[in-house]
């Protein structure tokens, strides 16, 4: 079977970069930045976040977490938050990084459960190397820190 329909070789069209089928696929895809625009209710400018410490609270493989204050509107609207700053530099595949960031923002924006940290906002300024998740601050720490202490009461031991 040659894969030829009429005078058009369908296999060649699908595998040729920039071919008609590839162009259609690109038009159908919604750009990552347009997807972020649909979540504009969560977007905040970087200057709305005031870091309370110059040192990160925690480190991870792709990010660091720092405690901050999110200021919206007037001075009375301040909220303690955790800012997850993703590492974004010249070595990173920019397109892949952008899509991963957008996917995570979209997923976190839809999540709502008492045991899952809540997305408060995000900062996206990829031209200046900023891709941050602004999350609710939980003063009691995280599960890893809690388990490491070994100071659990009986109800906590049962629930774990």
C-alpha cells in the first residue's frame, strides 16, 4: 500500500515539516500565552509580590519556594503567600518550559480540595526569566517536614 490518495501522498504530507497537515495542526493549537490570557484573573505583576526574606524557604529540583506578601489594590488587601519560583535560564527549552508552566497553571487553577494547596496567582514574565506560582501560605509547613519531626499525636498517626 503506497499511501497515495489521488495525486497526493498523505504520508509525505504528514511527515514533511511545514507541510499542509503540519500547518493545520499549528493553527488548531492555541498558543501557550493565549491560554494564560484565559486565566488573567490569576495573573499579577511581579511588583505586587513583596518578599519577606532574601533566602528561599525550600528548594526543589526545578524551583525554590520563598515566603512573601501579595498586595492587591490598597494596603489593607495583603495576604501571606508562598512563591514558587521556577528556574528559567538560557539552557532551558523555552517552548517546552512555557507549555509546562501553562499546563501547571491551568491544572492548579481548577483544583479545589482541602488537602491541596491553592493557587492564588501567577507571574509570567518570560522575557525577564520569571515564571512564578503564587500559592496560599500554610504556616504549619509541609507534609515532609511534619513527618520528619516524628511528633505526632494518636489521631494524626491513625489518619496517616
